[in-house]
C-alpha cells in the first residue's frame, strides 16, 4: 500500500523534473535576485538552439520543464524515502501541479484547476521523444541494485510513454513497461545518455527530468537549451540546491520570461546567442 501511495505522489517527479529541482538563486541561501532582475529587465535576449542538435539534423530541443524549486532555492528536501519521494517537507513543492486538471487527468481523475499553472503543466509534457533522469528520480534505492524488483515510483504504466535513460553507476537490464515506457540504465554519463536519447527522440524534444545534480551537469556542459522553473511560495530550509556552484550568466544563460500562475511563478531560462 505504501508503494502504491508513493506511486500516485511521485508521478509529479517526472513532470516537475522535481526530485531534487534558479539563476539569481546563486548560492545555498538562494535569494530570489532572479525575479527582481527580470522585473527590471527592459529587453529579452535572443535564444539559440544547441548546435549539437543541428549537426544531426534534429530540430527538437533539450529542456527541463515544470521543475519545482522553493523560493529559498531547493528542489527537494533532505532524506528521500519511499514515503517521502521529494524528501522531508518536499511534497509542498509540486503541490501547484497536483491541483491542475492535467495532473488529475494523468492520474485518472476528474476535475482539477484550469488556468496558467495547468497550461504550463500541459505544455511540459508536449512533444517529448525521450527522457533523461537521475537514479534518485527513478527511486530511493542507493548503491548496487539488490534485485530487479524496483521498477520506478509509477506502477506498471508510467506517464512517460517514451524511452527513459536513467543515469546510474550500477548496470541493470532495460525494463519495458506498459504504455511505451522503457527504462534504460546508462552507466557512462550524460553524453552517452544524450546520444541514445537523441536517436530515440528523432525530431522531438529531449526532456531532462532531474534531479538537481543531473540538471546541473547539463547546465555546466552547456547542453540544456531551455529550463522552465516553477516557484511555489514554499520555504524548505535545507535540501538539494540546484544552482549551488553554478554561474548561469558565465555559462551563457539568461532569464527570458516570467509568468505568475495561480499557485506558482513560472520562470523560463534559455541559452543566449553568441
């Protein structure tokens, strides 16, 4: 029963990229300078598309979407367990998503809110040809796999419906699930995962789901084209900080849009053109 309850909750982790996911949150104190800076900005930078994609004739982008982060900069709380998939107090982060019509529909229920938050939630799932995620987003197990029983938080029919490339230090055979989701376990880093995801996605987008360390690796490598962050009015106090040690302006990223939703502020960050 506990596993089944966690499955329903953790569906968001995929959507929000959230299990552990802002510039202007430059350090572990993560003060929201980004929002103030964007409010004062008089123009928006022109964005560029990752040249690696164009070399392969692929038009889809590499993006992180609906990635929830607290206003003190944490993408998940401490001490992830099967009962706390977002860590201690972390379930407050995706609460904006839980209320949307999109999430209700995805979990087989009627109702849910419509409006700005729902629109961002819907768009976060559009045009995805492959996913990349970290080991912690796939589950709470650490170290070598004890067996093959754990198949993710989401039950027999996960909401991905594409190939999903799970970054791990411990090899494991691929797992084919219902609905088109296939989990592949990649042990040789983000470049190897991205190469496989590109082939699978074809002309559609590749979504980097999380957690924080995976998104940070993609940012530091300059491989992420777009990042959509959802900031609910939540303070965690401690947890996984996405931007600790990351200088986004130096890496060529800038805020390009901000929209206030019903239960979260939505910020988009993109790579500037040369």
